[in-house]
């Protein structure tokens, strides 16, 4: 196979990635005032109900849209028509107003938002009490703890990977891989903010899965670079990188393609509850493959050049 000059475009790809990340975060905070709100991270109401057989997800979503209630509807059990309803904190005032519209003889006195929402559902869908399987109010404190745990998991994973690569391989490869992993996470977060995908536990799982997939790809590339560089101290690292990436390109493409088939199957299969997870993971696989070739390897070359100049 003819060797491709991947390192030729290193400054373009590094600049492109930097600008893409900045653009994504600027849009996220300038246009949307931050990431999308989600019950897991920002708090809200969560209810599980068993609806009559003639009611569907579309009926629920249509009702909430007509009442301007921010809601996520998740089908938990198709046979029994059981749904999980997640309501954002921004809809509490709307629920309060709708609760007051319920005739007095059909409502019970209540001071909690979750009780009023349950009564609203029962009145709207003529539900007996036993059809409301659970009702909880998730506070922002829980969301804050979840955010802290998610960030801690990501940072710990990055630290362990850096330590592992430093022991297994040369420091420049460990450093380049870690920077590339941070790049992958930032690119994915920029996309999440740009598209206002709601943060959730599955999204954290997708980010952690992305780290595992991405570092595996980078280890393969750097192992080949190390093997090809053995005993060739006089050969420019850029040439070794180009040869090594060309040699592993087939494996990288095949691995990425087969992984994407599995992720796309989740989307095509109609698993609506996993759409965000699958979409983020699909994007992450693409970014992880891109960064192995155009971010990690070039950074190791730049580091090597700077180090040689310093000790020249």
C-alpha cells in the first residue's frame, strides 16, 4: 500500500478541531445559556404510570406539548402500557396552573409539586391510584452529586490511562494519547451542547465507552509506530508515523465500521430511549478514529520536534 502523508495536514486538523470545539461551546453558552436541562442533572419530577390500553406514547407527548410541559416519555413495558414520565423543573409553574383548573370536587389538597402532577395525570387519564406505580421528586442536589460523580469518573479514567501508557510506552505517546482523549471528550461535549442533547446517565456511559474505544485505537497506532521506529533513530518521526498509520489504517477502518454497525442497529431497531446514547457513541467512534490519525500522532511528532530542539 502506498504510504499516505497524514502528518502533512497536522496544523490544519489541529486548528480545525480547536475551532470546532470553540464554536460548539460558544453556541452552547451564547445561544442556549448552557447545556440542555435534564431531570438526572437538574432535578424535576419522575412518575411511572400504567395507562389504559388505548393510550399511546404519541397521546402522552401530544398532551404535554399542547400544555407546554417539558416532558420526556419513556415506554417501560409495552404489554402493560407502562410509561416513565420525566418532567423538568421549568414546567412546575405550568403544572401548578393546570392543577388549579381541576374541579375542586376532583382534586385533593396538596402542597407538593409531585402530588399535584399525579393528580393532574389521574384527572386527565381517569387513572385510579393503583395505576400510579411510583412518583418522586428529584432534587437539584442529587443532580449536582451525579454531575460530580460523572466528572470524577472521566478525570479518573484519563489519569489511569495516562499512567498506564506512561508505563507501557514512551511518555510522548502517553501525552499525545491523553491530549487526544481530552479532544474527543470536548468535541463530543461540544456536539451535545450544540444539539442540546439532554445530559443523562446513558450519556455518561457513552462518554466512558468512547474513552475505552478511542484509547484502544491509539494504542494500536502507537505500538506500530514504536515497532517501526526501533533501530531507526535517524529516520524522521513523521515518516515513521505515516508508514505506521498506513499499515494500521485497514484495521482502524474495519473496527470503526463494525462498531458503527452495532450502534446504528440500536437506532434502526427503534430503541427510542437509547437514541441519544447511540448517537453520541456513533459520533464518538468517528471522532476517536479521526483523533488517532490526525490529533494524537501529530501531537507526538510536534512534541518530539520540540524536545529535540531543546536538547540540540
